[in-house]
């Protein structure tokens, strides 16, 4: 058994829209995901987050299940439209739900890690232009302030945004996610306003409590060329620029990467960047959250095509998950080492890592998921290698606690340690849940 440093945080993670359901309860109003999921053809099988795992109504039993995993930490997100359901309104019932969640975690000896934005923008803000508009960043900071005021005594760790690349590029650049817009210029403006929102929210939280631990979570991936052809290497550099450096550089170096700005110059003049914005965005982080699932392989895309949408390739002969994502744990070590080498010694957490496989309840009522165990085991070993090489990695959160609404894939993809039978809402811990508990136990008190 491989041992992690003392104090290493073992956790699991979820997001509000993916598990809560109760879409219209206690004053919540629609988010962009309610609208998108209701759009015919947008989500596989027409699935929506209306009920999801009904976690909103099953909080206590779900908290018991989290505790039984033996984790020391639980990463969840807060639903913005539950807290600010109309412009300028604060919904106490929404805050009460998260208060019960936070208190319930503490009662069970589990530390809460709160994410403020995991993609569920209030629809009324999208109606005003969403993240393409600067005002949304300001509204986000106000919302962060409200959450912090309500939960500060129970929550020390805040992630401002989860995977802003996905919000900006899948949401506004390619239209595969809510709000379903396919305009590269909008994706660039959204990128900047999301990052500005991160900076302003971090400022708001620290103004109240300078000791709060504030970070941002990015989805990052090493990008390699599909072949030795220099044109593929150039494509890999472009993909790396849009996916990784467009987010890492402003946050950790205070500047947008010049090659990415040049690449997108034909579609945007970047006039949305105002004096002082980059200083706000680059205020020192208490931690960087890393979500790692797979590395990317890039091939030369046709001239003028988008570097990510057109250039992504699958490596031949590599096993894949149910998402068709290649399983390459070495990519995690490579990524963590690169972060330290190129961006310095920022404390890191793996805020998400996990895999979807074709899980099913067997006739004995069990869910055997050896592929997930192998995936998690290999990625933990990869993380352990990086720690051995000096990376300041402080924790690891399995995605996900429960099977849940996998965005445009609906309920067809299962990432959970706990199987959810959606009709009955029965929860069945998979074999991987027991395996994870044993790993945590073997590493001493969480
Ligand atoms: O389910 C998502 C999560 O919401 C964000 N990170 C990736 C996961 C798997 O696709």
C-alpha cells in the first residue's frame, strides 16, 4: 500500500445541479442548465436535473453515506439560483439548506470544501448576456459575499469557479453545454469575465476573512502531438494554449498568453480587458484545484478551425472509459510536475479525478466496478509519484460521490462511488467505495 503524507486530505466531490434536484423548491429559480436541458436535443435522452439524485430531500442519509466512505472532506457546490433567485433578493431557505449540509458534515467529522460556481448561472443573468457581460462578474462577487457571510463559521475552504474553460468554451464557444451559444468571441469574453469574477469573489471573501482559504479549480490536461509532424506539434501548442495556459497564465502570472491572444485576434480585440483586471485575477491563491481525467492528443486542424474542437484525437490502442476518454494515469504525474516547474510552488488539490464505466446492479444486488478501482488506484499512484518528486499536493477528491446528471450526457454515464437507481433513488455503494475506504484507512486518520 502506498502511503501519502500526514494530513493529506481524502475526499469526494459533487455539484449542485448534478445531484440536488428540487429544481423548483423553496424559492429556487431556473439556471441556464434548467433552460438548456429543457431544449429538445440538447441533453441525451432529454434528461434534466429536475429530480437528479433528489439529494436536496435526502440530505441526512446522503451525509451518512459520505461519512461511511471514511473521507475527511466533501467538496460540494452551491446553487446560485437557490441563494439569489431574483436580482437583489437573498433566499434564506436556500442558505438554510447549505447550513444544514455544512453542520451535518461537521457532526460527522467531515470537512466541507465549498465551490461557489459549478455552471448553474441564474437564467435571469443569462438573459442579460451571461458571462459575456462584465456585470455578471460583479454579481458573482456579491453572491460570494452573501454565501460567505452565511457560512463562514462552518466553511474555511472556497473554490470560486469549477472549470471555467468548460463554462466559457463548451457553453459559449461550441454550444455543447448551457447556455448553448457557439460564438468564439463570446467564449473569450466569458473566459475573461469568469476569471474576473473569480478575482472579485476572492477579494470579497478575504475582505471579510483574511484567513479564508480561497482557490479556483481548473480542468487541465497535458497536450501532446498526434504524430511527429511539426504541424501536429503546432496544433498541440494551440490546444494547450486555449485549454490550459489561457487560464493558468492570468491566474498565476497575471497575463494572458501572447500566442493565444494572437490566435484569436481575428475574432476578438480583447477590449473587455480593463486596467487592473489582471491584478485582480492574479491575487495569490491559497490553493489551485486540479481536475484531471485524461491527456489530450492534437492533430493539425484545417486552417481557421478551432484548435480544440477540430484537433482532438484519440491515441490508438489505449483503453478508454465509458466517456471514450483514454485512461493514462502518467498524464497526471506529468501535469502536476509541469505545474510546479512552470508556475511555481502553489499548493495543489486534485479536486476531481474519476471515471465513468458501464456499472450495473448484479442479481446479488452488488455493483462490481474493478475498472474504476484500477483507474483510481493508478491515478493515486501517479499523484503519489508527483509528491515524491516534490509537488505540494495536499488532497485528492474522487469524482464523484454519487452517480449523477452528467451534463449533456444526462444519466447515461455513471461516475459515482455509490450507484444510484434513479427510479427508486436507492443508493448502493459500489465495490470501489469499499476499496476507497480501505485506502483511506490504510493512510491513517483522515
Ligand atoms: O461531471 C463532471 C463535473 O461536473 C466537472 N468535471 C468533469 C466531470 C465529469 O465529466
